[in-house]
């Protein structure tokens, strides 16, 4: 009886770690970030914000526009930023091409439901209605957590500059 109980506990623990490893694999993490990107570009800020943790921390230093954007705070501040930006997407006819380099996912054995994701991003943004193309480079770090409501963003730190 004790052996069966210990075996069951061992199987549950192994399942938790295996699920986290699959969910927060490089492809799984990148898929989640791509989904966020799509929601943002489609102007679906409500569903985008539903994927942010209530205790989220954000620090964005975006020097690619004038005036620069400096967003610090939590979920409310980031949702406001995303909702504001989304209003201009259709107006400006925005489309983007994104390339993420040096994509890294780190997980701790103590926290199988959490992933630290970092990468360098090169982005080309086309604004067809004003015939402008903007190229930027950013260094991004995300903390993703799996909750009972799905994967959520716990932390985002981003520094964005115009590409040289």
C-alpha cells in the first residue's frame, strides 16, 4: 500500500515536470509569444490582457519613437499601453516582420511551472497608410508562469532602439 502511494506520488511529480518541460520548451514558449503578438496586431487587447498575470511587473524602455515610451508598473499599465497602441494599427495599416535571435528558455527544477525567456528581437514595421518603414532592435526578457487559467506573463523587461 505504501509502495503504491509512493509510486503514485512519484508519477504525479514526474508528470508535473514533464508537462512544464513541454509547455515551456523553446517552441512552446515562442508559440505563446507569437500568439500574444497576433492578439496585439489584431487589436484584441482584452484577450491579450487576459494572458497577463494579475501580479505582473513590466519595464519597457522604447526609444524607437518620438516621444519615447517608458512604461513601468504592472498589468494595468501594460494593458493601457497595448490598448492605446492597438488603436493606431488599423489607422496606420501596420504589419510587422519579427526575428528573434539567441532565444533562451531557462527553468529551475524548484519551479517547474515557470520559465525565464530571453532573446534579441529585430523587427521591421510597415505603416502602409503613411508609407513608412521602421526597423528596431530590442532585448527582451519574459517570465512566464503556468496557472490554472493557462500560461500568463508574470514579468516583461524590454529595451528597444532604432536599428542601425
